[in-house]
C-alpha cells in the first residue's frame, strides 16, 4: 500500500530562502529599476556619504590651503572652545525655539488646507486653487523677503496706509520680538500649498464607499472627517511628522541669512548661520563643523525615538 507523504500546510507561509541563482534572477528582472536608481545612488555616495569624511576637521586646526594632511591636529580643543562660546548656545536656543514654532504652526496647516481642497466638489475650482497655492514654492527666498518688506517694511504698504490715516507706524523688520512670528508667516506663505501634495494624494486613496456607508448611517461631515478621513491619513501623517523631526533644526538658512542683520543676531542667529559665519567667514572650520554635526545628531536621535514610539503605537513608522 502506497504511503502518501504528509502535506506541509504551512509551507506557503514560511519565508523563502533566496539562493544565489534566485538573487541573480531578481537582478536581471529588476535591471531597469536598478539602472534608474544608479544616478541617485552615485549622487548620495559622492555628496552625502563621502562628504561625511570631511567632518575630520572637527579634530583639526583646519587651514584650507594646507588640506587635511597639512593641518595641525588639535584633538578636542574645537569642542571645548565651541561649548564655551555663549553665541553657540544662543544659536542653539534660537534654532530650537524657531523649530518648535514651525512644527506647531506650520506642520498642521498643509493638512488643513488639503482637507479644504479635498472638500471642493468642482474639479476646475479645486485645480485652480491648487495651482495658485503651489506657485509660492517656486519663488526664491530673495523674492519672498523682498515682497514681505514691500508690504510690512518701514517704507512699505502697511506703514503707508497707517501714516495716511494719522496712525502710528510699526517697524516689523527691526523689532526682535517679531522675528520668529515673521519667519513662520513667511514659511507658511511660501510652502503651505506645496505641503498639501502628499496629503492630497493620501486623501484620493480613501475608499469612497466608507464615506457613503458613514453618510447612510447618518454621520455628519464632522463625524466623517473624524471617523473616516483622519484614521485613513494617520499613517502618512505620522510618516511626515517623523521626517519633519529629522529635519527640524533646518529652520531655513537663506531665509534667516537674508533678514538676520535687520533684527539682531541675539534673536536671529541659528545654527545654520552660526556655522556659516564661524566657518566660512571666521575661518573656525572645526567649531563650525562640530555645530553642524551636533545638529545632525539631534535630528537623527529624534527620528529614532519618534520611529520607536510609532512602532509602540502600532504604526509602520519610517523603517523597521
């Protein structure tokens, strides 16, 4: 009597082992995608990976004309000098304060604007509004700052109207207390519309049947937003938040540099401008490089912590 071999019912669920022949087959199959990825990989290796080696200037009294090998090795002297510099700590505090304001006031606005655009039922109106709100992203910071100065500056439109009506004029571009709100307002005007793109793409993937089922159950627009839209957006919002945390201390080098002298370096100096003035202008390359490394490490730590918190909450996060 023939004996039938037992059937392994779990075989389909076990992870497949990839042999050398299997890997070669996959490489041949995905050769087009790999070739498309090659320019980006080369760019990353040259301008991101290889550039990390330049951080060795942290331990050198770096002189560009002498190069890495000719510059004098100073160990941790640059770190001691940097941490004893009050302007570094002031720049760090200014950067963190501005970053938190941008996170609180800028991050939710593209989501709100995307929800508003998604609620417009007429396609031509929605597309027209989308095109208009995208445009400021393509305007350089030089033009943006000039436009704000023409409206809010000492000889701008606002003061002209106030003076014509016998009211006191205001000096927004020279009041240190208004530096951070002005930075956030300019960022919102420039990039709020551009930030809606990813959220709108996620909204288009929400199943319309969920909205129809909720409407048949008597759910109002607010309840459909709370119980259907926001849960559908939660993974992409968490992903965007984690990515934003990794880049949180990049508060806008060009934007700040263009307006730093109008206010006061005491409130307008951030880590990016500190690095520029101490490294490129002042020649303290080691301290400036260390300030940049500290900024990067803070961003990396925030990404790791936020990603782990996302996993604890049952979300995918950025990586596993």
